[in-house]
């Protein structure tokens, strides 16, 4: 088996970027009302399976700094639960690309609303539906709006497209 050092380095950079953005913007990144700007990077899962693992690792690292200790488990699970369907939606997205990007961007909205919403209910005793709605709103802003806009613009750059789809 050949070890692809470029793929490993890229995955490490993506994980580090997610973790660094989340921790640097920690006042926005944790709790029931969160705007985790790094979630825009989840759109990378739309392009390649390897980004699913990278972003899951980045989320785990970022959640080490969460005020909720079990966020390392549940927040990371929510990321993985979103990443895989995002990749599956994107893998054959030559036609109807924008609607598929939007559909993929809704995966973190759903998984985080349900999983983090339940985490907030069980461990912080906040109302489930309110917490789920608050988390979902943050995800819509960061992934569906910010992420889709950024990646739609970036896709027009042939070097960017080559970079995210290489290998």
C-alpha cells in the first residue's frame, strides 16, 4: 500500500484549520447559540471522501476546548454523521450542482440540530426543540449560506477545483 503523503498533509491542514478557526472564535463556537464559522469547511466533504475524516478529526480537536466535556463525543459524531452523506450527495454532482450543494449543506444542519440539541437537553438541561432550532440556525448561516456561497465562488477558479478534487 502506497502512503500518499500529500493527502495526509492536506487532511492535517484541513483538520488544523477547522480546529484553529473554532478555538480562535470560541465565543461564537460553543453552546446552544453557536456560529461555528469553521463549519463552512464542511463543504469540502462534497468534493472528496478524505475531507470527511479530516473535518471529523478537526472537530474532535476543537471540541477538546468545549465547555461541555462530552462534546468531544457527540459533536464529533454529529460532524461524521453529516460528512458522509455530504460526500455521497457530491460524488456524482456534475449536473444540478448548486441544488446538490445546498442539499449537502443541510446535512450538518440536521445532524447538529438533533445530536447537539439532544446533548444540550441531557447534559445542560436546556429545552430540546429550542436548542435544536438555535443550533440549526447557526449551521444554516455558517454552512448553507456562508459555505455554499464561498465554495460556489471558489469553484469558478480552476486551480481551486483541481486542488479540492485532486487524488
